[in-house]
C-alpha cells in the first residue's frame, strides 16, 4: 500500500497523500469483499494522484472497487464501468465510452473543462494600494517550525495564488492570517492595522473571511441559518456587506436551497454555501483553502466564474491543487517550499511557461 519504510511514523505526521494511502490500507486490512472509496484523489497533487490511482488499479485486481470520484480523466482511465448521477438520478450506467459520449453528462457534469477555463484570459482588477502585508512571519506547531520568514503583500482587488507541494505550509499560512495558528514572530497588517496574534474573532470582524478545506458547515442547520451565523457580529463596516439578495446574484443555486439542511446539499452546493457564509459578514480579504477540491467539473466552472466576478469586490488569496485554474484566476503567485517563500511573480508567466512552472513549483 505504499507505506513501507514509514511504519513507525505517527499518522498525523504523514503528508496529505500519505494519510490517504493509510486510509486505504486500513480499509484493505479488514479483508473486504468490496472496497468502497469516496473521493480518494481529492486534494492531491498531480504526482500523488498518479500514485494513488495506480494503487487503486492494482488493488482492483484482487477485489471489486466502487469508486466515487470527480477527477473524470482518471475515472475514465481506471474504471471498467461508469455510473453518472445528478440530483439522485442516474444519467448513464454503462461503459466509459457511454459516459464520455453522453450529451447529458457533458451538459450537467463535465462542463467546458479546466483547460477551456484556463485558456480564456481574465482581466485584472488589482489596484496599486496594498491592503494586506505579511513581514517575516514565523509559525510553529509545537516545536515544529512550519513557516519561516514569510513575506508578501496583497493589493486591493488582487487575487493571489498561494501554491506549492503538499506540506509546504500553504494552509498553515492561511490559518496564521486568520489567527487560528498565530505566528510566533512577524507582522501581519491589514490596511495599516496590526493583526498578528490577535484573536480570530477580532480578525474576522476586521474584514478577513476564511473558507477552510472541508467547508465546515454546521450539520442539521439550514443554509439560511449557516448564513446568519456567518453574519453574526461581523457587520462592522470593515468591508463589503453581503445581504441574501447580493449573495444570490453570485450563487443562484443557494436561493433554491435556502431552507434545506446544509448537510443535505451536494458537495458543490456546500462549497458555495461555505463561500457565501464567509462573505456574509463585512469582507475585505477572502481566504480560500482548496475551494475546487472534490467537485464536479461543471460545478468548478460555476465557482471559478463566481470568483472571477468577486475580484471586482474584494481581494482573494486562494490555495488549490488545480494549478491551471489557480494560475488562470490569479494576478500573482506566491510559491512556498518547506515553509519559505521561493517565488513571487505574475501568474500568467507560470500559466504559459511549463518549464518555468516545473522549476518554481517543483510540479
């Protein structure tokens, strides 16, 4: 299962991809007659997707595998049969060719594709004014030194892509900005006001909004109730105010699900609600951690277009493994490696120059 040599490591110390391998190993160790895998490739970098995909194919030689996955290219390369569902309805139940060639599947699931989105140039809305600035930020988890002298800035209405391999410190950096993992050293300034080491609630009220990986919606509560919690005590005048009608303009699906329990929604709808809940308070900077993870391509396209429209309202920092999408959406890229900034530059260069991308991102 790809875990040889790390038997004595603590599970929590493994990379995200390593933890996925361990999850699969635990399931296989029960000697099942059928192995069920729910989004095993979500949130993995390209090389890890190849590795886990090859392992799934290998395991399928010994037992049947029922795989739920939105990486449709790898589904088509791995699967012997494909069932495509939408809103509880089976659209196609047949071969890979049946799914690939179905106009209905193309319409509701596949969309125009990441490459088509990435090829369409996006006009920047970035202004000269610096809104958020980080200077020599150092963050620790216990004795582990995660972020090392991180420094960069975000301008008003700018979208910055924060990229790097798993374990580079990207999510930790977002948590340092919002105050969940406060930096031990360094400064974080929002419009000239110091944020570092202030309580997360205060940072949120000053206009920083955070959408965590995994969405973190409150189960059993409706979409409207989740939205109200996102707005609670965050109407401070410190950013753009978002009422329900304004949110519906960007995410029309939410209006249709307004009174539904949040945990009854599809993954894509839940992601839209998570973003809308973050916006519900007064927002100046939106932090997005893997917003496209585990979503159908058509839903990714819908979210991408919403984020592109949001650049005219707020600043955004996005962490995502969909490199083509993150680079196409963003104005600048900040690359991290082992907790240090190794590159800052225009995203368009990395989007068009693959050799430069491999050199900067090691991907």
